[in-house]
């Protein structure tokens, strides 16, 4: 998994009744865009995340 600052991290729920989580990657701590990522979630919470197989990165569209 590779990401950059500004990309969106989507964590899909693994349990019935729980919602998916989405947040913006604000820092990349691994080499070459690898985890862990500091993520600011929609509810304002920030946390260091090591994404699992239930997560995907949506790359931001950068304009020049």
C-alpha cells in the first residue's frame, strides 16, 4: 500500500452494524509512501494507522 499526503484512506467495516471510516492522510511515516499514516477522520479524530486488508487508498487528483 502506498499513499501521499492529501490522499483519502477508506477503512471498510468488518462487523455488521458498524460504519466504514474515511479520513485524510496528513502525514506519511513509512518509506516510499508506505504505512503508518497519520489520518484525520471525518469526526475530527486523528490517529496513527497501520491499514489492514480492509482498507483502500483513494489518491488525490493533483493539478499543476
